[in-house]
C-alpha cells in the first residue's frame, strides 16, 4: 500500500509538524479512520459490563436517605435471609478488614481528618452515600433485598448551600472538622485600588452556576476477582486511571502493587467521571477478598446522577480606560463542592481562579476563591474541570464593560487580546501560557460566521414573539494537569517494542475513553519508523503490561503518552538504523525511513525493507547486530518542560503545560412565550497546536460544544430541601438530543506549542467552556438592555421567563 | 423462596434460543445474558436508546419490553443485522467518524438502517428526528448525521445505477 502525500489538515500559520523532526510526516495531520473501527460498528467492543462472567456475585448498595446523620444500629438480618443473598456488609465490616481510601490529594491538606471508607462507618455526609452492600447471586435479588436493611439514624443538621456553610457559628458539614472551608486561594497582580480609581469605566456583576454532571452513556462498573490461592486481585473497571486505582487498592487492601492487576477495558465515555476514588472501586475488591468469589457492581443511571459538580458563585468587577483597554479585573468565587470523598473532583474549584484573566492582557488582577464542603454529593470530575466557569465569567465581564464603553464587544476583545509575540505569558496565578494567536482566530471566525446577516435577522424579528441573540466568546483551556503531591503527578510513560516481524507495539500509561488517542499515537509512531498506523499496535489500560502513569485526564493522552512514545520510538529507530547502515554500507545519518523501507537519502535504489533490518537484529545478535542494544524495546517517560512545581517569586506554581484555545460565535432564538431557546447557528475556530488527526479533534470539539450548549441551556442537577438529587434520570436531567442542535461549523488554527516535541496541545476537553459562554452571551444579547441582569447558568425557562418579562417592560 | 421464572423461546440474531429467565427480567437483560452484548444498558428508563434492537423488524428500546413479552418473537441486534443497507451504514459510520466511545453506536446504526429502509432520501432534519430517541454524549451528533446522510447518498447512487437502463 502506497503512503499518500501529507495533506494540509488545517488552515493557519504553519505546516503540520514543521519543527517536529520525527521524520517524514506521512500520517500526522491525516484524517484516518479509528483503529478497531470495524469492531465498533459490528458491536464487537466489550465494555466492562460485558465482562461480568456467569457466577459473578452482584452488589446492590444501600445508600443514605439523609444528608447528614450519625449511623446508629444497622439490622441486616432480614436482608441476609432474603432469596439469593450471599452476604450483607456494613461500614463496620469494611473497617474490620481494610484501611481507609487514600485521598487523591494528601490528607494533611484538609482542615480535619479524612478517613474515607467505601461504606460509611459512622457519619453520613450526603444523600446517596453508600452505607451497606447487599451481595447476591443476581442483581435483581440484591436489589430486592436492599429495602430489608434497617438503619437507625441520629440526625445532624445538614449544610446544603455555600451561604449556610460560611455562616458564622453555622452548622458543620463534617462533625469532626473545625470549619466548612476546604481550601482558599488568593491571586494578586498589580495595584487594584489604584487601577479602579483611575478607570474610565467600571462595571460589576454576579454570576452563579447550577450543578452539572458528566453523564457518560456507559455507567460505571467494577468487577473484582480475588484469587485466594494466589493472593492476587484482578479488577476490571470503567477506569480512566488504572495505575492510580491500583495505588488506591494497594493501600485499602494492604497489598503490594504486584498482587493487584487493574484492567480498564474500552470505556463508554467518561468526561471526567471515571477518575480514581469512587467508593465502589474499593468495595468490590474488599467483598471479593472476603467472600472469595468474583463480585461486580454495575451503577444504575440513577446512581450515576449522584456525581455532582460546578455549583459556584462569582462576584466580579472590571475596569477599562478611555481607549477600551481593560486595566483591572477582580473576582470573588465561592464554590459549594459538596462532601469530600476520596476523589479529586473538588479540586476543580481551585482550578477556576487560576485561569483568569484568560486570553486578555490585564495588568491588575485579584481573584479570591473559597471552596466549602456541604452535605451534597461529592464533586466528580467533569469536562471543563473548573476552567469553563472562569471563561464564562471573563466573557460576561468583557461584554458588560463594552456596553459601558459604548464599544462593540468584538472591538474590546481585539484591543485586549494577548498578542502572539507576548508568549510565553505568565498569568497572575503563575500558569505559563505556552503560545497563542488569538486576534487572527477572531478574524477567521468572522469569515465563518455571517455576523451582518444575523444582525439583520435580529432586527427583523418581532421581539415580542421571538428574540434573536448573537454571542461571541473566547475559551482558554489549560490542559495536562500535573498537581504536585497528588496521584495526578503529571508524567506519562510509554514502552515501545519492535517485534521480530517488524511490527511495533506501544504500551502506554494513557487510556482511551473513546476519543481515539490510540489512533493518534499509532499515527505519530508510524511516522517515526516510516510504517503504516496499522503496523503499530497500541496497548492501554492494563497495569500488568502498561507502564505507570496518571491515565486519561486533562487531555493529556497525545501530549504526554504520545510524546513518551515518540521519544522511545526515536531511540529504537536509531538502533534499527545502525543495523540498516551496516546492511547498506552507509552512514546511519544518511538513512531515511519511509514506506516500510530504509533507504539512503541520496540514492533511493540502495534500500532495505524495515522488516529485514529488524529481522537481522533478532537473528544475527552475535554478528551483524552484535553492537546493537537489545531488546528492541525502550521505555520513556515524558515530563513537560512547561510545568513548574517550584514556586516562583510570587509563591505560585504552574501546574498546566498546554493552553489550547477557541473562539465561538452563536445565534440563538428565544420563544418569548415559553422561554425555550433554540440554537440557530454555531461556528468556532479551534487551536490545539499541531493536529495529529483532524477528524478526531473535530469530533471531540463538536462533542465539547454540544455538552457546553447543554450545560448552558438544559442540564442542571437539582436537590430537594432534604439534599436528595431530584434530577435522577434523563427525563429530568436533560441532555441535548440531535434535533436540539445545529450543525457546528468549525475551523482550525495551528499555533504549535514550543514546549512539546510534536507541537501539540491538549484536545478533547477544549471548547466546552466557550460553548457555555457563547450561549450565555447570546442570551444576554437577545435580552437587549436587560441582558446585563443575566446572572445564573443554566438558562432553564423558569429562570429565563422573569428576564424576558424585564426585557419586555 | 419463590422467585417467578419463565421459559422463553425466541429467535435471536437468526438463531432459535430457549432460556429460563427471571420473570422480572427486561428484554435487554435477557438477550445480554444470552450473549447478545452489542445491545447496551444506558438507563433502563427508555431515554437513551443504547439498548435498541429490532423486535419483529421494528426498532424498540429493549429496556421497555419485558423479556416475557418477546416469547415466540424475533429479535435482531446490531450483531445480527446484515444487509446491503446495514453494510453501507457501517462503512459510512467508519468513514465519517460517526462514533467515539461507541456505546450508543449499536442503537444509532439500527435506527439509521430502519430510517434508510423506509426512506431513501432523508433530509438532515429527518435524520436528526430519526435519532432523536438515541442519546450520544461524545459527538454532538454532527458526525452521526453526516454518516447517515452519506450512507443515504451512496445507496441512492447505487439505486440510480441499477435503474439507469430503464431511464435511458
């Protein structure tokens, strides 16, 4: 099969991979189909739930019906005697045979003790917290016996919102903590008071965000199989982070890592949900070891809606000079992060403040953030990871100051965007923006989005019946999170092997939740060796055969796992080149690897098949290949040079190495009578540096946009007065469906990252915050003068109707 | 101990199968236990469409059907779906990247096949309407819509080729 010439994948400033130096870029930049695509369309992919073997015990979990209480007596006798039931476990049982779950950030960072057990041992902290596990031979029997478990509760006062959590002398969400404040951050740059005094115009506002959840189509599932004779545990699960999960299990079970194998089969989406730290990960492992039988937990959709996130309030103020330059921005953030569990979801609240003032060059910045714990379910990771709310608040602030200045908000953006030559650029939080080219991206967007046409349609619409709104928004998405001291340590590792027949194997610590990074990694490794992506097999999600790393979070897979694979592949390539040089009587530096052959650069007739050079190494280890290091296997870890964990002169670290951005435009229509919002048109320009596979990047970006539109308009977790999740099915937590969305038009811009060997930045998460922001700005625009009162996301009809009434009066 | 159980006989992906199942079982649970794993469980409330199968030729959400109600009937899942249209739709889903995680794909493809069997030239709105009962969280639907539109075009082109001798 001939390898076609590289196609231009993207508009923008540079040829794909211009400086990458990995050889001929035959595959990077090409929109090739997914690896294993046939298996997907034939229905032959097995997800975790497909691997529950006959005879596996099933768990149903009895969950707290109260937001805050001490657990009294638990009577499991009736449940234990129910049909099919094998055992009923409580927190006391778990405590007798295991250790607490380690938290993803060190426990000493919390203001009080954090002994987290997979079944609540004493105090329950939210409605839905696991209290008892009913294990039965079938899921139906386990579920049926749940209601027979009797639990006595001693009620404690629940803390159900941030205001109550911060009220002096108010109730405590955890009885043994002295405060509800989990963490604070204070970010300062410049002289705020002076800037606000000197300002030509200032304006402030408040924006609050409802709770959201990731809701992947595949619910969570864990299958534990303890081999008692070998003292060995195998856990299959819906896991983004198999190595951190093994780390967690080793501590809970008191085992060595070598006694545990964690396998992450293909996942049906995660969007942050399936990071390490869910109680059921530990629970099934404990149950299997105690019962000496395989045990599976399969999450119900209702349970999946216990994953909470994002509820927060921002109070901000922005100042500009007479030329429209933003000279100051300040913001106070209060986030209600729910109960603290073993996972790191609450960390999202501490990412938000670090993103300001996003893509704008603002000399004076102050951000104060506080995260409080309450008796709502714990935050779980969700796409955006806190960056989305920062972008939305910044984009609202820009709109508001534009109104005060009497300028178009597009012009205000132009006057304040960081110019290309300003990079690398230090944000007030210490984050070091790697590169960007923002203003030309805005120009590119205006070519894609017919602004004048939409303004005309807006004028022509009868504003008492339908209102059209037009919005713009930038989105800056820090990617590749690397938090010091945590199990998000920020490096990834790949082992590359060239096998005797000349095929290549990459075992990497990054997992694939469905975005297709395995295909992208195969493309970049194929280019190193001049092979086809089909010649490269990617192995992921098995702690026995993949090296240690964080897994799949923060769009790190190609950026870190791919980079590690390229570093390893380059070293192997030099070994194969040494052998080929002997066979061809040439110097290694003269050799080019392309189309499955190794040829002398100046003399294409002198060549040897790649397979033959490899075979020679394997079969002539004492002669021709005597000087070539064996095995043909190299393991490399990639650490980004743009991560800095040593505090700078302001005491700040930089925990994200890569800063993809996008700029969005949307036109929406609000039905005045019903407050239903329809998205009429949507366009965006996205820049994630060098694009390895445009189809994969575009697909994920469109998915992020769809999710952002949902988060702006329809998706909200609601809690009743007792703290119970009211929105527990897709009928009440409303995801976008196909007819709800317009076609999302997008273009690329390519500003390679100077810090990453391939020039790539994170892709996959990026775009979500921009979509939330652009819809918010479009709704405010539709409300005209009254748009300044927009102060709550999402815009469900009950919140939009009063705003519409205000706009009409 | 009295758990209601029933004997179930049905034709599943062109094979006659019999099973002894819990009387409370849903069709999706029964067929997955019988090995038809390409039908996925996403919600069990009829909202997501991941469990879509053809029951006597009609697409149904198999979480909304009791297993007992399928006795004596024919069930086809994605794995059993084989026709020229099915093959064209599958190829189009690969070419247009009509899936990411793949969890909704079984339902999406079966619904697309059903649409194109009934209606050779759907508009984009028709396609979006046809898949409105199936949730996808990865793609934002554009690539799925493109895949189905692409399959429709290919099928129309093939049909035109076949018909052309009569036209001219």
